[in-house]
C-alpha cells in the first residue's frame, strides 16, 4: 500500500465516522501517512486529512528539508515557529471542516483547548487511525523482519562478549552501539542480571554479572521506521535448577501463546494461553504482565494482549509474544518474538537458555 493510498483509505472512513477531517499528531502516524519523521519537542507537527480529498503535512520551517523530501501527495505546509505556533496554518487547511477526529491519547491539552476555542468539535479518532495502522502490508511485515535480523546479529555479538564482571550499564551500552552501527534510528536495550532481572522495568546500572546468575536481555530497535523487539535469556555458568525450570515453563507458555496468535482469536485468548501455564507455577515465580503488544512504527501499539482486551486479531497484525516468570529473590526469565497473525514468526533465533562462560 502506498502512502497516498493510506491517506485515501483514511478519507474513506471519515463519512461513516461522521467526521469532516482527521488530525494525526503522533510521530508514528505522521510517518505512516507521509513518510516523514520529525522531532516534535515543543513544536506542532500534524497531518490533516479532509473528507472528500485534500489535506496537508504541517511542520515548522526548521524541518523544511525533511518535509520537502517526504514522498507524500498531500500539501506541504511550513510555518515560521518564531511567528506562529502552527495552528493558524492548520485552521486554514481545515477550510470549513468543523468536526475533527484527533489522536486523543497524544494531542496535548493546550492545543486541544485552542482548537475547541476556535470552534472545532474534537472527536476521539485514535481507534480509527489504528484500524489502518494495525494491519500491516507485506512491505511493513518485511520491515519488521529486517529489524529483527539486525537485533539477532546484535545478540550474537553480545553473547560472545558477555562474561561475569561485565556491568549492566556496559552490556546495554554495547548493545546500543551494535544496533546503531547497523543503522538503528532508535534502540531500547534492556539487559538485567540476577535478581534485578525480576524487575522487568528496572534501570540498568553498575551491577556486575556474577557466576550463577541469569541474564534477561530484552533488545528492541527501529530500522527504516519499523521496530523489532526480542528477548532472550542466558546464564553465567552451569544452569541452576530454578533457571532451568523457569525457562521450561516460559517456553511452554510461549509455544501456547504463539499458537493462539490466529485471526479471529481475541487479545485475551492469546494472553490466556500463556497465563494459564505461568500462573500454574507460583512456586517458581509470578506472572506480572500480559502476553505482549502490537508492534510496527511504534514499539508498543494497540491492541495489547491483556485479559481485559476483546480486540479481535486480524490478518496483517504483528504482535510481540513475551511470556515471563519472575522471582524477586533470584531473577526473571522471559522469551519474546515478533509474530505475524497466522502465526508466522518474524524473528527466528534459537530460544535456548544460552550458557555463558
């Protein structure tokens, strides 16, 4: 699907949604519709699409080179940030449109207030935009697969160098470097050791890897606009009884969740497949999160594979499948791959518990 056909598809949804126009403001949505990635910070960026055709990519003149190169058929409207906040140019683009769909989980309060005070009726439209973004075309699928291939290469280098005495900070910096030199525009390595690995969102620090500890290495990176996200685990020296049992449980949960990643199943169905297995072993550790999340131009996209979600899986959707089990005294084990609904694995790499030494 071309960028302009994505804009046309969005236009085709507006009448049924009762909208005159849609304003997309997330970096990932702007890129999805126009191919332009900006650095928003305090400045306004947006894509306005009007019902019946027309619209614009709006950005400050600071980004004139990137906007000029963007492969979109939409108008390209630049504003001088020294004199304008971009909203007058947006209002001119709307040109009579009044009922505006917005990404309500992103548009900030000040801009929403300004739009409302200017007479526009704002309607939540994140779900409308994500309906398009959620089902990836073949080129997008291959982009995620390529991102995963770069992450796999980084794992190989990481495992070859990781030994007791290396700190979490050093391991994460090394992974980020390995990804950057392969062309990653963003990376999020999250590599934790020992009992710190039980805190899956803990901050890597000066803690050094010790003999007999587990390593939980969650590595994600964005290449050419699309993210890959994988987790593999290792053990410093001979595998402990706890680590071996935990890995077996998580692997069983992973297999079940991947098998459930089929069109027609709900998000909660996928989560239930892994949760029933992990929660059956409280003596090993706790189940602290859902089965995963959708991934694409954002590292975390809806739908989310959690018990409260009845979102139906469709062909073209890509999800991380990432069951884990966590013991605060010992560590955490998680296995994660990117899976196209089918299921089709996009991140083929051995799941084994790697022994370091």
